[in-house]
């Protein structure tokens, strides 16, 4: 269940100045929720435009090691996100733990607070919703869906699977293929159709 580019644009447009940097980091880097909540300013290299994952915050907001050895990785950042993070740094809550996205007390956010206080309200404001069993509208996507959205965009841009494996922090490329292989198949089908269409326009000898 992957958010479309249009849905992501709606969500980013609905985000406040206090929320936009977090949302953009989530959708442009493919970080896990735990990695986002444990991210430190020292892990961001503004000059080289990269994020390095070296710790995470678990479900109880306790800082610890990344999920696996492969989860320790460095991800390139687009200039748009660098600009947003630079602006966010000026207004972000102080954190003695050097956290980029702490709670109001400077501590790691709990996953439930990230969802209920930030991600869900933004989606509701943006109209990115689905119907609950009760008949009420609720937020359409979980934090993990935005991780999938990042991988989907990289595939559509033509990134190879070894690179995507590294950026996603997967232990092996087989896992990446199992998770996202259908997207590259769709892309190949699109390209084959385009090539076939183009050949129809080539003059015969």
C-alpha cells in the first residue's frame, strides 16, 4: 500500500512548518520509524548531503543500536531536504540527546505519538483518508507506507536494486526484490510498451 506522488504532495502541503521537515525526511529517505525517531543532528552531513544511520529509538523510546548490521548505512539527501532541515534546525526543540525530531521535552518520540499526533492529523487535514469500519474517515497510511513510497520513487527513477538495498538497510538484495520486484516489473512493461509504440513510427525501408 504505497502513497502516490499526488498524495504525498497533498500531505506536505498540509504540513505546518513544525511538521514539514519530519514528513520530508520520512518520504525522501525511506527511514524506518525507529530510525527517524533516533536520528541525531550529528548524523546529518549538511556539506556532503547525507544521513548516516547509527542508532534507533525502540517502541519504548529507548535509544539502541540499529536493527541489524545492514541497517547502519548512509543515504544521500536531495538539496530540497537539506534546505528544509536547515530551516528546521533553527526552530527545533532543544534536545540534550542531539535528536533531530524529539518530543517537547527533548526525548525520543514514542511511535504512537508520531502516528497519533503528527502523521494521522496531517493526513486528515490533507484529505488522504480511508473509511474505517465505524464509517468515519481515518488516515490512510502508516509510517511504513512512506518508507515504501521512497523505494517506489527510486525504482521509477531507475535506481538499481543493490543501491536500493543499501539505502533501505535490507540484509540482502533478495529481500529488496521480494518486497519491490513487482514495481520494476511494471516499469519494464511500461518501457516495452513505449519502445513498441515508438517502433510503429519508424519509416519502413
